[in-house]
């Protein structure tokens, strides 16, 4: 708490007075990050509806993060921690993301741009986990690829290859 207070330029006593405890501060940060992410998802949904994108061109979770958050935002790393560590906020966020993934897949199936597969729940979960893996392993990807997959050059590089694999499988030339 002292380190956080010092970084914020306030006293630790003020943090305790405002948040009650370290857990209260953590809950407040979790709620802020989930609220920010919910707003991001809402903006992505509204933007997609407003411009009438074809379902195949619907932005992914990674597109939304790259477009709606500043490049140095701490939110992607915090979301990763929130989803991995569990807790009520992480479970609620994952449930929301999974429902969004299912809805997106359903829309794509209805438009004829995707197949529901033998198990549409597993397919929606697979698509979601691919985006979350990039989010969670982002620092390692930057190390091995030399580019941030959430930057504009990284998104072009990443999305191009991912789309090719989704479209053609691993045997395309």
C-alpha cells in the first residue's frame, strides 16, 4: 500500500481511508478494469453495427484492444492477470467474453461466413482462447517476434497469418 500511495502521490492512510484495505483497493481496480473493458466491448459492438461490417470483418478482441486502448496501457496485462488468477471479477469477465464469442460465431454462421462445427460452444471457446493467449503471452511474443502483436504493425502481421490459417488450415502454401 505504501508503494502504491507513493506512486500516486498520496499517503497510505488516505488509501486505507478511501478503500478500507488492500483488498478494497484491489476490488476497486478490478471493477475499474472490467468496467473499462465492458465499455471497450460495447464500443466495438456499436461500431460494428453502425458501419455494417460483414461478420467476417468483425473486429476481434485483439483488434479492440489495439484500437481502443493506448499502446502503453496497463489494462491488457491486468486483464491477463485477472483472467488467470480467478476471483469473481475474472470469472464474470470470462463469462462475458465467452458469450460475446458465441454471439459473434452465431452471427458469422447465420451470414454463411463460418461453420458452427460439431460443437459450437467449443468452437467459440477456441476462438476466444486464441485471442486471450496472445493477450496473456504478449510479452513473450514481443521477445520472439520483435513486434508487439497489439501494435498496428504487429496486428497486420499477426492477423494476416491467423486469417490464412483459419481460412486454409496449416497446409496452405
